[in-house]
C-alpha cells in the first residue's frame, strides 16, 4: 500500500532529495533580509533591508544559480546549518519541519500557488528596501520578519510521529 501523504510528512529532512528540499522554500524572501545580532544578548535584530539580488516584489532572487559568486555572504541552507539556525523566520518551512510542525495551508506545496504566501503577509513583497539604497542597517530595524505572518492562522499542527 503506497502512502498518499505528502513527501514532507513521510520523508525526513535528512532523506529528502535536492528537489524536495528546494521545494520546501515558500519564496517569502525573509531569509534574504539582513539581520544584526546584539553583542550583549545575542538576540537577532531584524531589518527590512534585502540582499541586492532579491526582487522586492516577486520575492525571488534575480540570479539564484550564481548568487554565491555575486554575494559572498549568501548562505545555502543545509541540514547542518538548519540544525543551528536561529535566524530563520518562524513561518519558514525548514524551521517548522525541523521543530516538528507540519506546513501551513498557505504554503505553496499545499495551496498550489506562491500567491498565498503574499496574501497572508508571509513575504517581504513591497516591504523591503534593497541594500544598495539602505544606508545604515541600524536605521531599518523592524519586528515583522521575526513574527508569524499577520494574516496567517497559527501553525499548531504537529507532524505525525511516523516521520
């Protein structure tokens, strides 16, 4: 009997194919925002300043396949980085699955469209400024990238214990 459950419910993050792993990204762009870290508290300080390659409306990287050559500090999220990452937004699919939660209904793998990510306010669409135009990061501190999306129901569904 074959499982009809979606792959993210039946395949561990360790066992996902590259295609499955990449498809978990909802395209919100929040991870492409610059972040600061408080020297004293080690807390993340969120900004609305985006990487110069991020399109602030589509929330897509304008040169995804060459991004590391163009932006040396660009991070490829791997399982080992994910295990330690405290800077991913709370609605990030990788973070949700890592922490034992299922994907929300508005995630493109469930809804079938990336528009739902924008509709619930999970994306940076038209809310960020390109780093080339920003000046000092400290002048662009905001809270929303580190909060659950404003129009999204809370994610409370745990993954089944079968994964």
